[in-house]
């Protein structure tokens, strides 16, 4: 009797029935894929590196205790043991770099040689601690612990290191350089965009701290211009414009010709003459009379108005 909690494998079938695509599941009766045979080599390799990791941890602990005890004679205990861990942690870090560069024999030489130098310094420090503690044999054995851990790592690296031909090493190195270049360019673009965002935010912050700018003559609104007037019940597309005074229309009918733009004094004199005649001149009307832009015409009109006020 099959177990009620056992899940039987199923497979999904997609079928078109009378123009409608449906998906349904049926029991999967195909035989399961064969299991891979037991890989003794992979198991032994994992055991080898597990032993190397454990030995490295033990070497770091012993080296930290021995060297920290020696350094604590001249420094606080917390600082002495913290610095002591640097000796063995240094050559252990070089092991990681050597692992990452195992397919590049030329670049792997630097971390390998640096690791050996750091290992020699660590072993010498442990031996010196044994001499100072009147236990030379203990110091020598403690130093050999680090050497043994380094040796197991060297054997493990030798089992996985593949000696590539120079052309394949160059090929692999070129691919790595191309990938590294693309990553560097992407990181540079990301950093550039972040810098641009920060620059924009900085400019906005500086603009917000600036005092408001006083309006100039060109920016003063002209209240004399006609504005659209709309009743409450009038449609939007039927807006009527408030008619200008009858006097202005009469004057405009009499002198409905633009003056030629001359010098500034001539333009101001022309506007002053029309103002003395009682003509109501707006900014747009001044631009029409003088044949110049409204911003410039408004400045001329302001000057003429000031002169008229002085005469009055």
C-alpha cells in the first residue's frame, strides 16, 4: 500500500482543445535519472582541505597566544594579542590569494612568496617566545605547528593546481582582463552618476539658500494692459477682452503708425510727446509705436513717464 504522504512525480502537459490552450498534470511514469557514482576523489579532496583549515585555525590560535604573551610584556594585553594574530593571519590570507590565482602561475608567485616570508616571521617570533619563557623545545614545536599547516596547504594546492600551456594561460589571462575592464568601466560609470546626482542636489541646496531676487523694471507687471474678463456662466472658449478706454482708441486711430526705431533719446522723446497729448500707452503699445521688443519698450516708457512727472 503506497504511503499517503508520499508525493508522486508529475509532469505538465500543454494541449490545444477546440482552440483553447490548457495545461494539466499527469503522473510522471518516466524512470528517475540514474544517481552519480560515489566520487572518492572529491571526498578525499574535501577531507584534505578540511584538515588544512583546522590545522590553520590551530596554528593561528597557538601563534596568537605565544606571540601575544611575549608582546604583553611591553603593551596592554588586548593590544598585544590583537597584534599577535596578524602574524599567522597574514600568511593565511596569502593562501586565499594563492587559491584564487591557482590557474595563473605567474601572478600566483607573489602571494606564495609573501606567505612564506610571513610564515618565517611568525615561526621566528614563536621560537623567541619559547626562549624568553625558558622553554626552547616548546617554542620550536609551536613554530612547527604553523609550518605543518602551511605544508598541508601546499600539498592541497599541488593536488588541484593544473599546469596550463603558456598560450592557454595567456588566453585565460586575456579573458580575465577583459572582464575586469568591463567591471571597472561599469563601476566608474556608476561612480560618475552618483557624483552627478550629488552635484545636482548640492546646486539645488545652494539655490534654496539664496535670498529672493528683487524684480527688475522688465519684470514689473503692467497693470494697464487689458486682461480677459469671463462671466461665471460664460464658456471658456468665449472669453471677451475688456475694451480699452474710448480716448485711447481715438488716439490710436489718429496715430496708428509705428515710429521708426532711432536712438534712445528719440524713442523716449516720441513716447513723451504722446503722453503729453494724453495718450494712454501700455508696454505692448509702446513696442508697437517704437518697433522694438516689449522689454526694451517698457524701459523707454518708464523713462518717458518719469520725465512727464518731472514736468508736471
